[in-house]
């Protein structure tokens, strides 16, 4: 009994240390210019059986389960943070990249894989499908805070959030073709429309119902609202997947709708899911790192083939897919070059590479090792140079003023009030005005002004300056009126 408890305690200790190392890795990744996911993977490889030997892990089924669960959480958080006003103008190119772009990438990489790996055409297409999609976790984390032009950032985020279903559909379909002696190609085509169409429909329905339920229910604790929202994400994925449609697409659409609604405890929901998504990323990448045996990965055959396929993917397949799928969609040559370069591969290809392993396909270990190497190459080369390329191509924008956030007012009772955090923009008409001259709606009070990091106690004579942060106490019944007023002020 004592030995069993000691084993559990040891596992908890190891989990705590891995989380601490993962969090610290995000800090060092910024200084080193290396995407955090690479450091997470390295941590997993170091503590694995081929590294320090603390953990022996070769369970592809468990890694697949953790990977898909983490992708659901990451896509949900990414959808919550996506502003519909930003992606609405770029829906057409984003969807084109998420569908046609994946197809072109798959076909181009398949040719190289067929020649290089001496596999069948279907196996070559399977390899192309596995690496065909960009990764939401990698793209969201790398682009955050880079001041890339909003149009380009929105396009890349929308593409990465919506192209996973296409890659998963192609991967599963091609595995079925390899396993079934006489597959029905018409059935596969109809399955595609079913998965995408029903996934989109259920995502919309779950998004609307979730938003309504979150705003209507009166929970005893504010901490339950983020859990309630996340439960709807898991529900949207599972129900959609169980009817044979794309659960990942449903999750992203659900999150997109929830994130663009005026929610009760909105800030708590966003912050909780942001932190939980980081935990999911750390856990997923460490487990995927554990699944790799460096002695198998870093052989001359894998390195050589991996480098060649990485070159084809980065410099041939991705640019071809971008330039073809965005014809006449308003992107200049430099923007297309940048979109091509920012097509990061990450967890999704590695998770998809576990699918052939779980069904026992021939060459499945070869697929996994080369895919893993391609992902490492992509994240190290592309992920660490995105900011540099954006600046060199002149595709960065001015420092953005952060949008409004709401901080829920917590007290012993259920206070019917919130605090709105508002950053003053340069073109706002409340700029350079004294507070007593601003006609805020009823039941609104300016609690504090933060200017250049200093706290200013507001008074009627306080004059508003650019980039001031106002903390505004507002009755919940007046919140919509206040937000409308502030947005109207910015547009005048």
C-alpha cells in the first residue's frame, strides 16, 4: 500500500515539475526566438526513455486521445479570442486555404513522398494529408503580440482554426482506402459534405444555445461559468463526432459564436480558458515528445528524408497552395509570400501521425518519425523568423490599442455590477477632455485611471490622454449602453 501511494505521489511530483518547466519554457522561448511548443517537445524527449529515462511511454492510443482533447480545448480558446469583425472580410480566402490549400499541399507533398520514400500513391497522399494543415496552437501562440497587419493575422488564424477538419477527413479517408480492399469513393465524397456541413450546422446551433444558457443561468459561484462554457465545447465536439461529422469544426464555430456575444462573466470565461489552453498545449506537446524515441528519429535516413520533405513542404507545396487558392482575393505578392511562410506545422500533424500507428498500418512508425522531424523543422525555421519576415516585407502595423475587457465585480453578494477596462485610442473624442465634460450613461462611474503605469485618482478635472486605461464601474443593465457609447465615441 505504501509503495502504491509513493508511486502516485511520485507521479504527481513529476507532473508538477513538468508543468513548471513548461511554463518557464514559454518565458525563455520569447527571449530565444523559438516557439514554446518546440521546448515542450524537447522536455518530453528529455524525460522519456531515450533521454533521462524517467518515463517510458509508447502508447499511441493514449497520445492520440490526449492530443484530440487538447486540440478541442485549444481550438475553443482560439475561437473565443477571434473577433468576427476582423475575420468577416477574410472568410473567403481563409476557407479557400483551409480546403483547396490543404488539397494542393497534400498532392504536392505526396509526389515527393512517393519518390523519396518508395511508397504507393495512396501512402504518399496519406503522408501529404498528415502534414497538410497548419496548426492552430502554433499559429495562435507565435502571432500573438507580433503586430502583424490585422488582415493577415486574421487570415492565418481563421485558416489554422478551420483547416484541421479537412486534414483529419483526408487522413482518416486515406487510411480507410488502405485498409478496405474495394473502397467506395462516392461514399468518401458524400462523407466529406456530411462532415463539413453538419459540423458547421451543429457548431452554429451549439454556439447560440451555449451563449443563451450562459447568460440565462444564475450560478452560485462565478468560477462555474468558465467550466460551464468549456463543457459546451466538449459537448459540441462529442455530439458532432458521434453523428459522423467534424467535431473540430463544430468546436471552432461554437467558440466563435460564444466569443462574439456579450456574455455574463465574459472575462472570467476568457481568462480561465486561456490558462487551460496553455495547460493543454504543455501536456500535449510533452506527451508527443515522450512518444518519440530520439535514437529512431535522429538517424541519417530520417534526417535526410525529413529535410528534403520539409524543403518541399515549406518552399514548394505551401507557396503553391497559397498562391493558387488565393487568386483574385485581394492579396498582394508580399502578403502571399508571408502567408506562405507563416503556415506553421505543429501538434495536428503529429496527432494525425498517430492514426496509422493505432490501426497498425505498414510504415506507420516511418510516417510518425518523418512527420515529427518535419514539424520540428517547420517550427524552428518558420516560427522563429515570422516577426523578421513581417518587418522585412513591411507587413507590420502600428501598436494596437487593446479592445475593451470587463472585470467582474465580486463581493459577498451577487453584485449587479461590472468593471469595464477601456483603453483610450488616439482618435477617440473623449481624448483631451475633462471627465466632467463627458456625458457617460447613467449609473457609470470612473474608478481609476492608469497612465504610463501610474495610478491616478480621477476627479472632474482629470483630463483624458491617449493610451490612458480607464476602469469604469457600470450597472450590468447599463453595460451594453456604455459599450455602445464608447464605440460611437471612437467612430466620431
